[in-house]
């Protein structure tokens, strides 16, 4: 582990070097795929990660994968973003973490972390939540939902719905604006967010907006981004297959809107969505397809795309300036959505 830290520390130290030097240090020519060039610092980080080993995210075991995920994110982390206050508490059996912004009467965002429904916790996503809170001017209520394979589908979705209902009923007790309770997340958390948004809208208590950072929306259809970025980037097709096996089991499944929200028949009259895509990401094309499906159904969508970054860039804010700029831009766009809907 000391060797890991030293490698990542070295990668962090070269952030100010010219891009050409970073590319040479990666040992590869500039990575250009589909007309997009990978950010040089991210290319260097990718090289470091590959030299440390290319095991799948849940290999050789789920527990080993969870420990490595926590360690990698800790190594990527930079200075802690300051917010007004942070407090952990429980909603029933679920742990949550409340981030308070400096603004008064700010909106509230229920946040679901990524990790393929298998990895992740409150600590792995602490810094992205802090940036969202500070730069987005929003309270953030991060959820430590139950993980597969110990708790397969629909446990995580049930937890998401429980916390959303609690937040809508208790926003005032957190100091937040009761009329602006939103939901959001990254990767698996974005999947949970969009499914919960649709279910809540049909039940008459829709969140006011949904933040979907590189959402997985279609577990059935093969897409071009799967072929282009399915190996040697930050999320592989092999990883996704393993996550789906743990989350929904071994049986062949038909397109189900509670797992693959792109197949939902009722995408109209949903909360406005901010959808964020990364260029070097197997989920890029299905995220774009979901944005188009929402727009075709009349649901307002704002789309942000970061062609030079890969899946997981919200965890690279301490080691890749482009990733930090992107996460700050996402948070500030989220702030604009909140302001426009007051």
C-alpha cells in the first residue's frame, strides 16, 4: 500500500508540468479515440493504475474490491473542501451524512453514491458531496444504502425511496427549503436517482430536479461506447457485468425500467434533469440516449459533456485539475437549476 501511495503522490506532484511531459511519462502517445483526446493528467493516472495491476473492481473478491476502491479514492483525494458543517446520523437503519452550505434557505439534494451497487460508502464520496454542497449552494444528504450482493435488487432502490420521502418531510429540520428537495447521484447512484424520481412522480411527490452523473440506463443494448472504452479505462465491460451479476443475479432478464430506466414507458412530466457525461466512459452513449428519451418525452434536460475525462472523474478532483474544474462546473450548473425553479 505504501508503494501505491508513493505512485499516486508522484502523479499528484507532476500536475503543474507541461502536458507533453505528462504524456511522455505515461509511456504512451496521446490517447485519441472517437475524436476525443484523454486529458494528459488523466492519461498519466491511467498509466499509474495499469502499472499497479488491472484486476476487476470486484476481484478477486467483493471485500478486496471494496478495500481497494476505498484506498484508491483516498489516494486520489486532495485538500478537503470546506462547508458550513457536516453531521452523520441515521434514518431508521440507514446511515446518512448531512452537508450544510454557507447559504441560508438553500435547497436539499439527496445524494446516492456510485460503485456498481456493490462498492462505495459515505467516505468514498465525501469530497464530491462537499464540492456539490459548496459550489452548488445546496444541502446534501448522502445515503449509505445497502449494497449487493448481501442486499441485491431492490434493496438499494427501497432505501433510496425511503430517504427521499424522509427528506421531503423533514427538509425544514435540516434548515433546507422544503419546496426544493432534489435527488442525484453518480453512476449506480444516478440510476437509483432517476428510477426513484420517476416512481415518486407517479406517486405525486416528485423531487424538484434530478442530477444524473454518468448514469447507467440500459443494461441490455450493446453500444459503441462499450466497444471503444470497454477495456483499460476506469470502468470496464467486465466490471459492469460483475456488478449486474451481484445486483440482479444470474438469470437472463428482459428490459426492466427499475433496472434499465431507458425502457420506461412514462418518461413524461418528470423532474428537470441535469445529465453529465464523460467522453472516455462505457456509459457515455446510453446516458446520451436517456437524455434524448427524456427530451422527446417533454422532460426538461440540461446536458453537460466532458470529452477529455473518463468514468469516475468526480473522484479525481485532487489529482487532475480538469476533473476538479468539471465537478465545480457540474455543481454550479446544479445551483442555476435550483435558482431557476424557486
